[in-house]
């Protein structure tokens, strides 16, 4: 998990994804729709992607992607992000992490 921590440090919003994952694409679009400063790591395109995926699985992510961190905190995957959106809690989280300035 140390590798994951290094990758999310000093970035307001980080998402671990796979390039062919349709839910990952949907969540990327949703987070970016307000101009959020989103950093995406495609696990299937990184040389250490399998190691990172194992770390995410070890942290309890099932499935491993999408895995979204806002303000260096693991928020969750598609279900959690959609719930935040529907409950109106996504924008305040993004503002707090300084990912958007609305």
C-alpha cells in the first residue's frame, strides 16, 4: 500500500482505473464534469499495475477498480461515488480537497 500512498500524495483527486473498464470511464466522466483536477492511473498500462492492484485488493477494494481517493482518503468505487453524487456530497468533498473552486 506504500506505493499507492506515494501516488496519491499531494494530489487532490486520484483514481485507479483500467482502460477497458466501463464503470471506470463513467466515474472519470462524473468526477471531471465539474472540472475537477483528476489524476488517473490506468493499472493495465503501468509496469507496476499488478502490484498496485494487489495493494488495492489487500485494502479491501472489491473489485479493485475504480478506486477513488479524494484528499488522500479512499472514498471507494463506483457505488460510493454515485451515492455521494446523488446525496449532494461529492462537490463539498472536491472543494475541501481543493480539486475544484466553485
